[in-house]
C-alpha cells in the first residue's frame, strides 16, 4: 500500500481514483477550499499543508479556440505529488470544468516523472515544484470564456493529503500578461518530445499478464526509466529492468485489465533518459 491519506468529501469519480488508498481516519482538518474568482489570466493561490496551487493561463485563445494554461503546484520541501498514473495507491491530478463558461474540455499534459519508493510501494510523480500544462478548449472560439475549475490532487509527505479546491480565471480580463504567458511557455517546454528511431520503444510479444518493451535511448542505461499510464481499467506494477542482446528491456506486470481488450486508442507512455524524455502511445496489451 502507499501513503496514508486524510479523508475528505469527494465525488464518485474521485472515489474511483482513490479506491486503492488506505484512508486514515484522523482528526486532521479537511483540506478543502475555494479560491475566489480572479479577473486576471491567473487565479489566486490556494494554500494547503504541503504547498499551494493556482491556475495560470496564456490569456488569449489560439486560432483553434484553445487556451493554454498550467496548474502551478508550489510544493514545500519534502512534499511530493503524482504523475498521470501514480501507481496502485495514489491520487492522479483531476480537473472538472463543468461550471465554466464557454469551456468544453480541459486536458492535462505531464512533464517527465521520477520513480519514488516510499517504503510501501513504488510510484511516479514529482518531488519538486511543478507546473502541469492544461489545454482548455472553447465551445465557441469567438466568444468570451471564464474558467471555473474544481481541482483535485494528492500532495504527500509521510501522509498523503487529497487537496480539493475551486480555482477561477477570466483569461480575457488580462490577455497580455507577459509573466503568465512566459510561465505557460516554460511549462510547455518541459514536456517530453515525440519518439524518434533512436529514442523510443518497441513493444515485444508478451502474455496476458505482462507488457514487455525494448527501449532505445541516448546516454547512460542506468539513467533510463519507463512509465506507462493505466487507463480503461488497466493497472500496472513497477517495471522490471533486464538486458538482452545489448538492448534494455522493461517488463511491466499487468495487475488488472478489462475483460475485453479495447480496440480504439492506446496507453500513454514516457521514456526518460539522462538526455531528456519522449512520450507516445502504445497499443493496448
């Protein structure tokens, strides 16, 4: 099992995301808050025990009707937060924009994570302040938009505290804020690149219980790591490294899977090395 967790009110979707967590029934105060609406391209900060969070946007939508933003997570020293797939006992970041005006969709992107072992299990995340890019899609690109987002994520030290807050932004109120635009641009620059022939993976034949990939990458093999995100009822264990014919292999246990293998889409993966990271999609195993 992973970190112990302070319980707080949550939606059905959040219960699903947290179903594998060990709940610590303690008298600690509930970490639940609401950030006041911000008439600017960034929201106010919401403070929690392990750090603070806010939304920052680039202000203006692009020609396709998308506004780029970030969830800015300022962690205190010693605290951590999770990647898109945190393992079997974590809380992935979530965003609900249903209360927003003229926003039809919001999707996270993730910088390369690091592997952590807290003594209970291994999981993927960040042990430093991090900005998670978010792409907001407008319903009507030529109309004003207000982002009213419910944010849910886990911030962990010796215990893991679910943080839930509402953050609001009116991007059109301050569309030329150079500082906010620069922060969004910097966050986008941290994202993994697209795979290439000398830096990527090749999926090898496995079985119903394992995913096996052969990795190609620049630099020291000891610095390489492979992360795959469980979605569509897939759940994965930590990968096991091995070498065959001079190639680095990652064998990933499939802990749970859907009764029927999906035929559409795939699973996100990230391959990291001493010289950067790439991200792509692999077929459902």
